[in-house]
C-alpha cells in the first residue's frame, strides 16, 4: 500500500508540473506533423482494429525483453537472449509510434504524465539497444544487467500507462456506458429538420446527433468515442463525414465508421424513422 500511495503521489506531482508543458507542446507538434496523413493516423490510432493499437503492441517488447531476462537469470542460452532483446527493440518502434500518436491528443495533467511515460520508455529502449550491442561483443553479463535495468524501467513506466488509461480514461470509448434504447422514441417533428440540417437530441439521457442528408435521416451518438467531444458542433463535409471539433476525428454519418483517427472506435448508430410527422429513434 505504501508503494502504491507513493506512486500515486508521484503521478499527481507530475500532473501538476507545468514546467513540462513547453517540451510536451513542442514534441506534440512534431508528432502531429508526422501523423497528418489520414492513412498514417489511422494505422497508428487503431481504427482498423476497432480499438487503440498501442496497448496491444506493448505486449511484444515487454514479452520479448521479459523472456530475455528469464534466460539471462537461468543462463540457458545467451544467443537466444540476444535475439529476444533484438526482437523487443524492433517491436518497440511501432509501439512507440502508436503511443506518440495517442499521446499528442492528450492535454493537461494526462499529457504531462504521458510525456514522462514516453521518456521512461525511450530510456528503457536505449538500455536495451546498448545491451544488444554489448552482448554482440561477447559481454553477456553486462548486457544482462542492462536488459534487467531496461525491463525494470519499462515495467515502472507501464504503471504510468495504466494510470492514463484506467484512471484518466485516455483512449477509453466515451460511449461505452451509454444505455441501449430498444423502444422507438419521439425526438421531434419531421418538418422541423430541413435538408442538410443537423441537431442534437436526447434519447433517454443519451445525446444523439440527428441529420437529414439527401432526404434521408441519419443518427449517431453525439459524443465522440475518442475523448467525448461534441460532434454536433463539428464540421459536416460534402463526403458525408463529420469532424470532431476537439481532435479532428472523422466519422461517416451513415454508419458511424471511423474515417480518420485519433478515434479508433466507431460511433454508435441509431435507427430513425418517421411516423405521423414525428421522428422516432432507437439504438441500432
């Protein structure tokens, strides 16, 4: 419990350290420039997976480096240990890229904690790279020590990553706990929604974005799955996609599909129909 309390106290201090902001903003600008292409952003954000890619990718370097350390401690196979260290190094590159893409959309305390998380991981990777070269020169013992230090730093940094996801809620689907509405619910008069118009309506306390495009009604959750941004305040493009005003995620209004990250989870879709001049909605 004392260790947990100490870690949480450290995280709170990091979150309040505004002196980290200049470095965070500068680095974030570089990341944004590097991920400006929709194809790059989608690949790194995990829109092709249906959830963020970074958490899944972290298993690869941690697993490889952990296995290498086990072999080091047992003295089983120095050559296999070096290959595992190398595998972890290779896997750390896409893992870091995906994490950086996610981090660039954070702000405030979460962004500061994320910066330290990234710095710790970068240091750990440097230790592993050094270990690989040291091992290659035949100094297995020194390489094992470097790998052990790197793995320890990686595991400590993982605590920060867990805090960001499970305490700060970064990367969590912000519509996950919206209730499913099975019954058709009246949300307004059909005549009041003109062609090309959009409005935010409430269905059993669930905010829904309702639109009429090419004479058809479309409805998706008004809360961006990425960070909870108000999609009803976003820009609707000629391609039938709406852009979140907070971080630029784009969703197809027809079915809620992600067209550009950082969002990775599709918007929940709602069924719509007109009866007796009234618009009715229910969960799809």
